[in-house]
C-alpha cells in the first residue's frame, strides 16, 4: 500500500484499470469490443486454434481452407482468401483463448471479454512505463501531460476494441528504456520481441541497429566475449536469435512463399474498411503528402544538427515505411508514440513531439473520419442498453 500511496501514477492506473475492466464486464456486445465491431481479437483466437491444429500451415494456407479442415467449434473467419499475416508471438498470446473457446470450456462472450481484459491490462502496463520513462527524461510538464494524455486515450480505446498492438509497443518502450540505461543486450532482446509480436515494430528498427552497434563497440559480439559471458547473458543472446529466426521464418512463409501480393489488392480493396495511405506513391495525395514530408525533412535536419542521430534515423525509417505501405489504418500511428522518448535533450523532445502530433493528425485526417470523433461508440452503447 505504501508503494501505491507514494506513486500517484500507479494509483491512477490501478483505478483506471478497475474502471476499464468494469466497462468490459458490462459490455453488451457479443464481440466484447468497445465499439461492438468484429475486430482483431476474434480473428487471432481462431488462427491460434488453427495453429494448434495445423502448425505453421496457418502462415501459408488461406484461412477459409483451414476452417474447413480444422475442428473449430466457434470459428471467426475474416480474410478467407489469405493466410495468417501477423506474427507467431501474437498467436502464442491468443493460444489459450483459442483452446478455451473452441473446446467449449467457457461461453464465447466470456472468452471475448477475457481477451479484451488482457489487452487492457497490458495497455495500462505500457502507459506506466511510457510515463515513467518520460519522467526520467526530465521533460517539461506540458510535454509530459500532453503526450501522456493522448497516448493513454488512444491506447486504451484500441486495446478495448481488441487490438493487440499494445504488446509490441510495450517491448519498444522497454527497448528504449534499456538503451538509456546502456543495457544493450536487454534492449536488443526487447526490440526483437516487439517485432516478434507485431511486424509494425519494424518502423523503429534503428533501435535494434543502435543496440547492435553499441554491443559491437563494447566488443561483446565476438565469440570469445560470448564464451566469457554469464549464463544469463548467453540466455538473452540465445533468446534473441531464436525470436529473430522465428520471425523471419514465419514472415517468409506468409509473404514470400504464399502468393500474397497477387491477391492482397483484390481482398483488401474489396473490404471497404481499408483506407489508402496518402503518402504512398500509388495513391499520392499532394495536399497531404507534401506538408507531411516537408515537416519531416525539417525535423530530421534539426535533429541531425542537434546530434540526435538515433531519433532522426528512426523518424526517417518510420516515414519510409509509411511510404511503402499501400494501406493506412487509424491506429497505425500508435507505434510512433515511443519516438519522443528517444531524444536526449528537452528541446529535441519538444520538436519530436511536435512532429508526431502534427504528422499523425494530418495522416489520420487525410484518410479517415474516425467513428470516435462523431460519438458513434456512445450511440451504439445507448442503443444496446
């Protein structure tokens, strides 16, 4: 109790967690998602059950075919023509729910609520480390408050809607934290875990490269150094290699071995729920792309002059991946929120925050009118009751 009393952030998040769990518990929608929509958690638990039945076939066999040959009591099939295109780590998280649901051990509505509760719990842990890291960076109160409040609201909203992005984001924040503490082996493992949980963590791959460079400079990547290392250090290196290897292998099965590109446009474009990326050359929108790219270039130049090379390279790579991604969803910018934790100086952090809020807002405005802007979620809840 003393720890909670002396830590207002922890107290706030504990109260917040109780409120969110209560909201999930009384949720009237069968999916247990805040908006009542059919979202990712249902798809993931079904794919996790398919994985238990068919192994790595889930990464190369379309979901519709697996539904016909797997014994799923309560299947949820979204992209029937596509295989599972997310990560193995994500499947592992949802595996218990897939088993419980398809063995009929609990009612489906209860399983759905348990999945959302897990994501909400992880989201609160993520917010704790995010805000705690901001405090350790000695950022201005205005920066802390603004960034923390926006991040909290967005992360809770999407987690309560069944999106598992928060797990990967948590590992990204831990990777940044360990970099600051010069614990490069732990940072590298956390970054590998973030990609293992979600491919979008590749937007921040300079974090992993920076940790590797630091380890090389310390002479800790040589065979002799590894042989002299402690058992725990060797375990971290081994875990990193295994996680990275599994991530590469499953990505190869999904995107290289399966003719993914041949049908992805047909499937995604016919869905109506996928927005074009205004920065992508295939759907280039000068009204949005030019201001975003211009602001990004100016911020990168400033950060380079301020000797914030890691932050500058991370922003460059993130925007490059946005350029290469043909589609854009309103929750994608969540992965950019850890970027302001990287700069070493307060002014650089303020500039990075300005870039984040402005570019993310412009990207979202360019392709969406999100339902939570027009109170659609509140209307659905009132109608449900």
